[in-house]
């Protein structure tokens, strides 16, 4: 199941801001992986990563998500100087 999600590029990356309460500003961005099934329904991240472990493809999923996050972050680098990326 997880390999099929990777092969069909059914995993999306979203950014979540990390806000400093002390400085009242965004200090970083966290990449969140979200996968969708054939019907377009969201697959819970906890289920996705547990299923990857069960199928023995945790490394492949991690690598795919990290590469996709790096590509998604690239255009924001100049816009978000001084931010941390997670």
C-alpha cells in the first residue's frame, strides 16, 4: 500500500509555521506529509507510518518524504531567511 502511494505520488507536503510566543513571529516551518487513498480521502499520518513499518518500507517512505519536502522548501528559502526548517 505505501509503495503504491510513493509510486503514484499520492503523498503531499504541507507547511506548518512554528511561532515564537516570545518574539511573536514565525521562526520556522515544519514539513508535514499527508497521503490520500484512491478515493481522495486523507490517510492518517499515524496509520501511514505504522503501515510503512509493517510493510518494511519505512526507509523508502522517509526518503521520499524528505526529498519532496526539500523540493517544496526550495522556493521559500529567499522569502523566509532566518527561519528554521523541520
